[in-house]
C-alpha cells in the first residue's frame, strides 16, 4: 500500500486534469502499465516507463494496481472511468467533471463511449 509520504514524492503528470502521479525512479521496466492502460498513457522506452499521454488518463486505476513497485498512483474511481460505469448502470449521460466531456477535451472517453452505446442499442 502506498503511503502519503510516497505519494508526496511522486510527480503529478497532468495537474488539474487528473490525479495521475508517477515516480520514474521506482520503475523497474516491467511494462505492465503500458500493457493495461486503455488509453496509451505509458510507453516503455529504454527499460523505463515514460508517460507520453498523461492527460489521457481516465483514472481507471489499472496501471497503479498492476505496478509491482507502486511507482504509479491514481485516485481510481473519480474520473471518466467511474462516470462511464455510472452512466451505463443508471442509463444516464456520463459526466466526469468540469474539465472533462467538453469540446476542448482530448482525453475524455465519455463521448466515444456514449456514441458506441447508442450504436449498440440500434
């Protein structure tokens, strides 16, 4: 389990967009983060993970749960991922927050998911 002291030592990668934090010094190059991330946030380069699209993180928590050294932390269940699940369960529209699901947002998966859901319903 990650302690608060460890979280404070991590770098916030997309401040104000999501809660993703990463400590590259703890990375052992296993590639799990790259393998499990649905939005390609991490890429393994020279045996170390590099966050190439931190703003695309939907805070699902897959990377943090699969990192054996706890080099990644994210407040899972607070962003787009939970909004999509809630919308699917309630039949409503996904709403993630003020910086998400806007025309300017390039990270949000809500609109794409809503479109897919509509197409599947037809």
